[in-house]
């Protein structure tokens, strides 16, 4: 569960052709990252992250000391689209009836009476075993997959989520090598999160405070929301040498009609649609696969890599992602692999902070 941040998996059975264009080679998305640049804690205040601005047309970079300086780049008539999913405390610590300690990571928001997939760490768990988390919450192991995942049936009050929130911890990413703290329940979350369902956060939104969002509204920047419940698969490494052969885990998306109308109006008046995070980019472009953005609900497994035609998004805000990850590949599809990796090398040189709790990047 804790892959090295600067190691790219290369399975022995992978096929490779020297004629494969570089944009499709997994190793072309590698960069060296000193471990001390991984952000294990958030900054004291959300707006205090640094901001690297990358201009797609020229490759020019700008470096800003505070994320709040993004106000200078967003203008009246722009539309900021944000993912309003909320991370639930999916990390549960309990004990088997026989006494052994077990840590469970729920991979989806559970529903009463329905099995939920999970990962676990600790004492051996087999079908039929029961894990007790609190006086009101327990789980029974229904099955175990060859990959080591569990199928659990949670047992507790009708409102399972409330019981989970009383005992659960923030499901921090696997590369954050520390135990979750109480403060992570609020900081591993955007200020506009309102719909429970994610086990990983849309981290590009971490940098926005309520005050900054209000200042942008006063400037004439509009806000619109959609929902993509982020799954643990977002941390799954790309393992195929030809990146086109990779497959994403599906995630649930809802794009409301009011957001579609806001996007259409922004395009009509010549404003820019600015997506906050790769999850928002994927959701918007998935909603426009028919040729135009439409209100839509369903499971999204859209995988964006170089050559993808973007129909909705003109600019994006994102964090700095793991080498060889599908997120870095998406950003490279949007802004070009070479300009993006040049920006990453510059960010390493200037000691930016990387990954979920790290600094931000605005691509115009």
C-alpha cells in the first residue's frame, strides 16, 4: 500500500516496441523526486500553498509565492468548476472476535444490507470472520478475492455513515507515511465538500478557502459544481509500457443541468471553463463524449492520455502528481508532456511540495 513515489512498475510480461511514440511510453512520464519534497502535512492555511503557472501556448512558467495570487489570472466571465464530493472516514481500526487487531480501508461508501469492498492490514481475515469496531459497528467477512480484497457486510445502526464517522479516520494516501490525525478529517477535504462518497480527495481544491472563493465571486468569476466520487484506484500505478493499454477503475459521476447551462453560457460569452482538479476534467469531458456536454449520471472510466480531444475545459488547476501515474498522463494530455515535465523539473529545483498536501499548478 506504500509504493515508492519515484519508482515506476515495469511488469516482466510487458510488450514494448522501439517504434512506440514517446508520448505513449510509460518511462517517458518518469521524473526524479527527492522524498523530502513529498508533503506529509498541509500548510497552516489553505491559501499559503505555492502556485506554478504554466502557459500552454508558449510553455512559459511563472512562480507565485501564494496560491491566493490566482486571483490575478482568473477574470470576470470565467467559470470555475469544482468537484463537491466529500471524503468519508473510510479507515477503520477494529479487532477480530478472537482479539487480533485489524485495520480496514473501505473502498466505497457502504449501504445498509449491501456488501462493500475493502482492503485490510493486520491479522489474517477469512470468510466468516467478524471484526468489531465499536459497540455499535462491526463487519462480517463475506468473501476474499484472489487479489486480497475483502467483501464485507457492515452491521450496525440504520445510519451506517454516522456510525462510521464516529470511529473512522481520514483515508490518507498510501504515500503519506504517518497515522491520520484528527485535523486530517477537515484538512483532507475541500471547504465546499458536501456529498459523501470518496475515499480519496480531489486535492486541487484544497487550496481554496471560503474567503478566496468569495473574493473570486465578487470579481465576477462564476462557480459551478459536479460530483465525482474518487476511488482508491486513483493511486493505482500504470503498469503497461504502452500507456494506452492501461484501464482505469470506474468512479461514480453526476453532472447537474445547472452546471451544463453554466458551461454553455461561459463558452457563448467567450469566458474560460477552468476545471479544479483532474477529477473535474475527467467528469466534464466524460459528459461531453457525445460531442457536447450533457447532464449525466453514471459510472465513468474515461482514461485521458495524449491525443485526447478536449471539448469543454480551457484551463485547469491541479497538484503535482506521482511519476508514471494516470493523473500525470492526463495533465500531459492537456498541456503537452514535455512542457509539463519541464515544469515538474523546475518545481523540484525550486523545492515545491508534491502530491496531495503539496503545492498547486495553474495551466492556462
